C-alpha cells in the first residue's frame, strides 16, 4: 500500500471512529488527539520545522477549545476545567511563540491525565 492510500485509509478509519462514538468516547478521542498533535508539534520544534510545529500546535489548541465549548457550566467543577483549559491554551501559544518544546510537556501531561481519568470514568459508568 502506498503512502497516500495508507493516509486515506487512516483518515477514513478516524472519521468512522468519530461518527460512531458516544459523547463520552468523543471526549476521550479529543484528549488523545490533543496528545498526538502536541507530540507532533514537539517533534517538529525539535527539528526546527516551524510551519509544521505551528500547524500541529494550532490543532492542539483547537481541540482544547472544543473541550471548553463542551463544558456544562451549570456544573461547578466546569469553572475549574475552563480555567485549566484556558491555561493550557496559553501554554501552547507560548510554546509556539518561543519555539520551546519543553512548554508542551506540561500541557501534554494534563491531557494524558485527563485521558486516563476519563477512560476510568467511562469504565465505571458501564458497570
């Protein structure tokens, strides 16, 4: 399979995954996507591929903004998440401006913790 065909099949798989996911599964996919784009941005920064780093950083920012948009602000804990997501976006922006891959590590860590916690919550909700 050539590279283009592989990429197209990956995109189709991801699209199918999103189309069939529950809201809880979509949230987990968002966290995982943010991690993937942060990793890609960090790798590009380390290789001085500024445009690629910027593209992936902006994709991670878009995911965090989507997570912000899905918060139910009637729940008091959502205010804390909103503040944390806002901080994460500001860190991503600073990493982009300063071209500093180390600034991405903190945001990635939050996303990894959220993904683990969300996955555990989904398992508990099924039981």
